[in-house]
C-alpha cells in the first residue's frame, strides 16, 4: 500500500489556512485519535531565530489552530522540546516566537529536561543505540503510549545529509548527550523509527518548507524561499519527498534507504502518493555542506583524529565541544554572516511575516 504525502504551495497571506487544508489532505482526522493525548514535538535547532532552522511560528499556529478548530481538546495537546548541549528550550521557544502562539491558544510549553525520564527496554533489535548507551536508553515518561506530531522544517544536515521528521525524534527520545550518536547517525535514525513504532500509536509529521535551508545545515544555512508545506503519517515518505524536492535521490541517503529496506516506511517514489500540489520536476538543487563545527566533530569521530575521540568527546574534557560550538555559532557566525543573511531575509515576504509575528500580528 502506498504512503500518502500531502503537499501545498502556499503564501504568507494564506499559510495558516493552508496548514488546515494540508492536514485534511493528509487525512489527519482519520489517523489521529482526537480523544487521546497528543505530543506536539517542536523542532529547535538553534536557541536563536534563523530562517528554516527551527519550527516556524506560522507552522506552529497553523497546526495548533487546525487541531483546535476541528475539535481536538486543548488540554490533550502537549507541546514539547528538548535541550542539547548548545540549545535552551525556553529561550528557543521565545526567540522562535512559539511562546506567544501557545499562550494565545491556551497551551502550555513543556521543556523535556523538566519532565521525568525513564529507562525503557525496547523489544526491537536496535542497530546502534543499545551499544552507544549500554546502561540503558532513557526517554521521557510522557512519550510512552501517546500519539505524536512532529514539526520539522525542510533543510540539509551536515551529519545526515537531510533532516526532517525522523531526525526530529532524535531531539525528543534522547537526552542532551545524544551527540554520542553522530558517529552512527544513519543507523541511529533507523533505531528512532523502530523505537517510535513501539512507543506511539500514531506518528504524524507536518513539515514547513516555506523557507528551506540549503548548505551547512542544520544551522549555518542559506535560507531559500520555496513556499511548500508537507504532511504525512509516514515519516520515511515525507523525509524522502522533502529530499527529492531538495534535489537528492532518497535511495542515496543511507537512513532513508535502510528504513525502506526494513519496511519502516516508503522512500521509493513509486510507493508514495502525492496529493495536493503537483511537484513533478521540482528541484531546489540544494547541496549539503559541513559547518566548521560538524567538520571538526567528524574529524574526531570518523576521520584521522579519531584516536582522540574518547578523550575529547567521551570524558570530562568534552566541555570544550559545546563551548567551541557556542563560540563559533553564537559569537562568530551569527553576529556576522548570520545577521547579514537575516537582514536580507527580513525584506522577503516570509521575513515580513516573521516580523508581523514578532509585533503580535498573528497570521491566524
């Protein structure tokens, strides 16, 4: 049976309403249980706002408004995000303008570090995570048995080539030391799919590609206005479709190829039904590059400096890594190159919409 991926080409004037239409096209009323708790897993790749980096405010509003308008009880919606060694979920929710939207619709924001975490014994034979975390895999207790909606963006990633719905679970199911998994990122992405199959009765993804990230993702990218939004109950299919739009063959991306081979979702074009927009022939011509931080990380994990990996990344000395990342990203790249990109973005139609949200003029 084919997997359905809904795609709509949108505008700043219609984007919130288009998210509602997108969810309906994807059949979300039939795939979600509107009487049960539902986690909204936001995507925070940077505490600061940078276009295409994290869940967009109109993406958050579009989904939340759709759910509430269609009768989903707001007390059963659970917006969450985790921390990394270089991100702060509370500040990120404020800088990316999620907080005023959640407040407008009467929803709380739950930082996952503040929730109870439990060691969970997965029945599936995981490819790498049991080896990476031999003491046991800790997950948020609230994840167990709850349906989940992921809110990723269309962008490249220096570790995994592309990133999307599957990678968004990486930020929820693993603690901040999940950077240990970067060495085997493709196998870990497969593990995340296996884990979610056990944990969640339903997994839905609503992906924003109004502005997509090209280059050295997931942070130091070039934002491109691409004007698409996507949704699907098959995380492999939506990530594969996004990869195809970006100009990649999904079968050349190891985690998508492996997921397809293992029956965890569809990556092959012939097994995916596109509804909504005709995107045949669409190609953004993106190219994945590596930031200085990811390049250095891979030198230590996979390259000629891997003899230093244990000392540099798996000992108390590891504090140098988040420090170096923060210095590079927040103190060097963002105030110079990043701010220049943001100034140009502010003049675009989506940049103007972000400024509207910043001044309290919500699209919905």
